[in-house]
C-alpha cells in the first residue's frame, strides 16, 4: 500500500508539472502570435492599413546603463487613457 501511495503522489506531481509546462507554453505561443500580428499589421508591415491603425503608446524601459540612464523606449500595452 505504501508503494502505491508513493507512486500515486509521483504521478500527481508529474501531471501538475506537465500542466504547468503546457500553460507556460500556451502563453508563450499566444504572445508570439500577438507580436507577429503587430508586426504584420504595424506601420512598417506589409498589411498596414492607415484607416484601421491604432495609436501606439510608449514608455521608458526599466533597464539602465552604467550612467543610470534609461535609453530605450518600449511599447506600452497597458496604457490607460
């Protein structure tokens, strides 16, 4: 009975780990599709339509150089008007 209990616990842990990996992979794939869609339909993309374009918002990156300057602009997807 003890071996069965250990084996069951190991199997449950394996299933939880697999489910977590699938969730992480799914979010990664969704982000990739979103980024590719932005590229294709963006200002410099092949399917850009000026009438359907949305205003893009930018913010400074959190990364700093050795002079503590934040030199990079990144797109702000969480912008609230």
